[in-house]
C-alpha cells in the first residue's frame, strides 16, 4: 500500500473489524508505520467498550509518534 487513499482504506477496514465485534487485534506484517496504525485506530476506536490493539514493531521515532497520538485522543475522548 502507498498513498493517502490507503489510510482511508485502512480506516474503513478497521470499522468493519469493529463491526464484527472483534475487540482484540494484532497488526502484523510489513508496511505498518505510525500513520497507518493511527488510521486503523481511528476506524477501530469506539466511544463504548474496550478495544485492544497489539501494535507492530515500529522504530523508536514512529512508536513515540503513535504513543503521543494515542495519549492525546484518549485524553480528549
């Protein structure tokens, strides 16, 4: 995958996963970065219920960026 259209596709797929009632997922394989993980979370996160994601291995800078985004969205949600 490449490009911003992929982020929308990832987000829509995550909504479908959530719609299936799957509450624990693991993102694995190649190509995951902070932006793609974030797109997944935006589609997967819901105001009610708990969702758990096991994130792929990211380099330190990417992981810090993702952690910062997750902290902010959890703070305002």
